[in-house]
């Protein structure tokens, strides 16, 4: 019985890894269950035995991908007392993460509005960004609280990193400097 269970787990893992690879290259909306089954070397019936619907497969795919690409640890930043030091460290870590995770994050952002399963899984990343935003606002004194809040939120967004680094050809360090100055202004 244990050999069978190991084989089933290996098949499930192969299917999950195939979905991760296709979601990272094509994106969830452009990846069919047939393509995943083919990439994994299984029949569609085998895929559906392990994952009865696309939502279950996407859930496993997201968990697998996030375990291989853990989000930066907010607790490390929160220990820094100076809000400017905290923001700089957070942006250094987030922007390095965004560079590593760019293909998948770009596909996810493209598909989040059209696929419910993507939207549900993206909620975990959005929750992380909300917590990061709150941690980065601690200790920031400003008469224009709303503007400061907006600047920090803008600074931590993947789309901000992508715009500055990919579209405007800034280095990550230049992007971090700009966003730190914006938040402190």
C-alpha cells in the first residue's frame, strides 16, 4: 500500500510542477488541463483523479510555488525602529523578490480579473502586501497621512517595480532610492 501511495504522491507532484511551469510561462488563463496532463505525462483522467477541478489544481500550484518562492519576512523589517530604514530594507527585499518572481507575478496579475481561482489565490499575496503596508507605516509622522500612505503603498507594488526597473530601465537600487524619497517627502 505504501508503494502505491508513494506513486500517487509522485504523480500528484509531477502534475503540480507541470501546472506551476505552465502558469509561469503561459499564465493560468492560457494553460489548459490537457496541456498540464501532457506536460506531466499523464492522462486527463489521472489529472482529474488527483485534482477534480481547476480550482483545486490552482490551489496546489499556488502552494507549491509559494513554498519555492517565500515572500520576504515582514518581521525582519518591523524590528527596525526608523521608518525610513524599515522602508529601504523592505523595498530592497521586495524588489529582489519581484525580480525572481516576475514571470509568475506578471501572469497572475494579467489573469486575476478574469479567473476566480486566480483571484482567490492572489488574495493571499494581497493580504501579505496589506500587512507589509501597515508595518511600513508604523512610526511615520506626517501632516499628510493620506499622501504618505499612498506613497508607501505605491512603493511596495509589483507594478511600481516593473515600471521603474523594466520599463524605465532603472536599477533596483535607483528604484528603491526614488520610492524612499517619495515616501519621505
